[in-house]
C-alpha cells in the first residue's frame, strides 16, 4: 500500500516543477518560501529547501535539506476549489503528522 507521503509526492509530475529556496517565513500553511536560489548555487549551500510545484503552480511538497540529509518534509493536498485541505508534516525521524484543514480553519 502507498503511504500518504508517497501519494502526495507523485502528484501531477507532468507540468510540475522543482525550485529551490533559502528559507521560509511565517507559520501558516502552505509554507511561504523565500529567497529563491538558482540551481547552480546549491553546490555552495549546506542548507536549502527543495520545493515541488504542480501544473497549477501550487506547492505540493517541500523538503529542508541540511548537509544532504532531509530534515523536514511538508506535503500538501488541495481540494477541487484549490484550497489546501491536507498537510502531512515530518520532522526528522518522527512519525508523519497529518493535518486536515477545513474552510473555517484557513485565513
């Protein structure tokens, strides 16, 4: 059986794209990634965030990498109206935590 993280990571590979960032700001979901990095700058960085976007340019997965190891993962799923409805968050070796979001809980 496919885990929720694997399912979300396979979302919309066609038309999706990968981008890289230095950090994020705020605590709301999905994370607001900032300071985009060109691919060529990654070899000079010990820490960065790898982000995957779907064909509609929605953030579907981001991974914080520290010295080549994944330290944190956020995987997002959206409802048919384009609103974030589920987030799966993994920090380090901890078990993934799934958050189900409804219209009342979003800003």
